[in-house]
């Protein structure tokens, strides 16, 4: 949708995984990152990827994409995911808002992403819900840019979302387990292991 830009958060350290999980191969043969990018490139012409500076080269080599990729270096990734969100919304200009997605969630369906973007016409924040569980990606309106820039810690935008007027938050019920399925440990690489 015009006016919405995609920010992919990829600066985590993957300590539980024991290596760079975003470069690990899925059963499809694609890396986690390449599979995730392939979902979003179906909808967006440009994708901003917030990652650590030392990841930029390997990530660039791991992705073959039709979308224009903009790597945003996060020199303070140890400060948590909020630092990546702040960098993303500061460096990615938009007229309406951002779809903030997690790079370690390759099983999200493109149809879900499209539904979130369509609902953004009616709400300031749109988040997917699967079987009562809040998932990702999340659309957040540009009206919250300053709030997003001031986030800190490793809880992401949850604090902001929980503290805004809930009449502007739309919980989109989806039949897509991928919105709740991230890659934390090696067994997560198999989509069928989600519990």
C-alpha cells in the first residue's frame, strides 16, 4: 500500500540458537533471512533491514531479491530491539506508517501481510492475532514516530501499543501460525515443530 514502508529487524544476537540463525538453512534450502525477505518482497518494492554493521556483507550475499534493500547499521544492538525500531523509523521515510517485521519469522504468509496493510487504512496500529496469541508483523502509524524513537530495552513496541488509546489498535484475527512462529533454536527451522 502506498505510504507504508517495510522495516525488517535483524540485529539480534541469536544466543539461544548458537550461531547466526538468519543465515541458517530452512528445509526449503533458503536461509531464514532469504525466506523472510521473499515474503515481504511480494508486497514492497523497498525493504529496510536493520542489522549489526558486521552482518551487512553476509546478509547482502545471502539475499537475492527483487526489492530494493536498504541496510541500516545498528551499532547499539546490545541495547535491545527498541534500538532497531528507533533506527528504522528514523531512517525510513514514509507518508503513512511502517510495517515492522522480524527477520526470524520466515513462515508469515504474504496474504496476512496484505491484510494487515489493508486494515491500516482504518487503524493507527494493526497487529495479527492467531488463536489468541499476539503476533508479528505489526503496522504502526507515523503519528507514533516520536514514541517509537524513544523506545528503549528489549520489549519492542509492546509498551507503546499497550499504552495508547486502544480504539486505534486493530487486532486482526488470522489463520496463519507463522505470525507467532519465530526461529529461536535449531528445531524451529522445521515449520511443523511449532507448539
